[in-house]
C-alpha cells in the first residue's frame, strides 16, 4: 500500500464540510444501511483491537472501516474482519480519507497520544460521533478544543476512561459523597506498575511500509528515532506520550478526581520525581509525586515504575510491586480515599474495599463491572442522539487528562537536587513531606541513593481553572509553563484554534 500525500486542512475540510449536518441536530439518531450504526476505527495494533472486538459484537452495529498507517496491520485486520462479518470492510491508511470517503457514522481512535485530540476534532468537524482513547489529549489546550468541537456540533464524544462505567466504583463514589465516612482528608491515585529500562542508543527502524509522516502527525518527524522499540516505547518521550501517569495513571487520576467531586483543574500543582534506578533513553519520570492542591482536599498522585525492592528487579517485576500502606494485601494500581471515618480502596479492575482507620473492614460495596459497559454506554448515547447519557463525556476525560499534563509541566520546569534538599524545601507541608518520605523509602529498597542520584523538584505552579492557563507565577514562569500547555504543531497536522 502506497503512502498518501499529506492533505492540507483546507482540502480536507472542503471534502467533509457537508458531512453530518443532520447528525448534529439535537437528539438525532444515527443509522446506517439496514439500520446499523457504522463504525470506523483508527489504530488497530494495540488498544484498537478492543474497539474491534466490542463494536463488532453489538446488535445493530457493524465495523465498516479500519484505518492504520501500518499496511501489514491494516491488511490483516481488514481481511479477518471481512471474513468474520460477512461483508467487505473498507481499509484506509489515512484517517482523513476515511472521514471523507468512508461509509461510517461513528469514529473511534486508539492511536498514540499525540494524535488523540486532532483525530477527535477532525471527526467531529466531519459530523461523526467519536470515542477517543485516554488520555483524550496530549496537552491541556488541545483537550479543551475537543470539548468545544463536541459542543459546537452537538455530537456524542466519549473518552476512554472506562472506570466511569464500572458499577462498583460508581457505588463507592456515592458512598463517600453521602458523608457516611466523614470529610475527605485527601485522595491518592496510585500507578505502581512495572516499567523496566527501555535501553540506550535508540535506532528503532520504521516498520516496512508504515507511513512515518502520518504516524508522527502533529509531532516532530524524528530521525534518527531515539528509542530501540518503535511501538509502545513512544509513551516515555514527551513528543508523543505522557509517561505512565498519562498512560495507565489517567484512569486512577480520573477516579481520584471523581471522588473529590471537582469539575475543574486544580489551582496549584507541583511535582517531585525523576527517572531513577537505571539509565536509559526514556524522558518521562518513572518515579513521581504530583500534588494537586484542591480546596476541598488534596489530590496526590504517585507513580512507581520500580518494583518493591532491588531483589525483585531480578525477575517478575509485575508481581513484585508495592501496595498501598493502608491496604497492604491489595494491588498498587488503585485509588485510596482517606476520610475522617475510614478509608476506601478502589482497584483498577473495580474491586472496592472500605475499612475503618484501624484497618477493620466496614461496608461492603459491590456492583457489576462488565468490561464492555463503557463501549456500550457510548453506543447507547449515539443511538439515542443524547450526549448527556455518557458516563465519560469528553469534558470529563479532558479534565482528568489535563491533571496529568499540568503535573508533568511542573516536573519539566523543575530543578534537579539531592534528596535532602527536597526535604528542606517541602518541610512546611506535612502531607507532602510524608508522601515524599514514602517515596524515599521505596527508592532506598531499590538501592537508589538520593544523596548520589538527583531528583527533580518542580515549582508549585499557580493555575487558573477558568481560563485553563497558568497565571500568577511571574511573566517568565507563566510563559514557560503555558508553552508546555500546548505545542508547536507540524503542518498540516494542526489542531485548529477555531473548531
């Protein structure tokens, strides 16, 4: 399959300007041939396979088109799905062509992070309802542009934060909001997930036939490539990914914010962290604390990519990760809500445990956790033409994604120092000091000596939740932070200022 010549936004929009005008009407119902809703899926080499599996088994829905920049992946999936569904599935290497020529009503995407917002905006402008994987954005500004586009065209746009559709977590949030456990003291989002070194030297080869210009899209066309493995390891480079806080951790960030009941970004944010325990080419921190200073209660987010100790690095990192101190028998990809009258644990899979302050189990919280429920919720809203039915409207996922972005901005503007210097700088904040001490203990067990290694203390940045820009930090600091809250887009892959 040959490469497509880049198409300008003007040319693309000229071909799609008439799409979906009827679909944008309030409460409109989207129907394809034979009353089926026709779905087009972009990016089917990883998470996109879940999109394929879920939508093809829904009643009244059919996957009509697939798009992937890798022709080997594309041909394999088109052939397999055509055989399985019994009708020809369209294949595209360029999502713009799929939006212009594809016989679809709904657009879903599981591309790398740097493509999420632009893909969403293009789809919404073309009149397609959209399901956008987490994080819904690569930076703060473009996520808000997705929300603006969804509102302008009156379309259904769901973010891929599936926890919102887990009944047990819905019930746990309701319990905390009822006041039965008293006031929230603080919430911890935890991403204790194994992330070994990705190695040094870079030099990954572009897979044969893959359109690298399209893969890079809004990001720089990097050559030579600074990672050894082309797929997946882009997560650990700022041009494409958002580290593990914006990869796995976005789910836990979203649940933590949900418990707090806050519907805007935090007014102050800071980071402590670094890439520690090995020397590789990755840029994003593998060990980090982010402090979101909400008025109702602090939201602390902790990333730990190293296992529980040095011995565990020899084998099976994933089965030897830390657990929350309050729930030592449970997994570390979770949210812990510390309330005056008890603590709540919520795992990434929806397990909920409630204990008093001594650790004695209290109220049982259960609920159905169907892994397909989030996709079904999206499709139900599409068929009804009612965005208000969504469990994770794009604005919900935008806010939680942006909390990851602002935390990383503090990190990127921080200063490397020894561990003792960090303790001195934060000693006036008891909670932050306690969480940093827990980080130091974790690193010491992994034989990371913070007197020899460096850790980055980010500034406590003032942020305006209304404008969604940094403000009040001084002209120079605001300029540096706001430059990282958006990006320099590479033509013609530009998120439009006017959607």
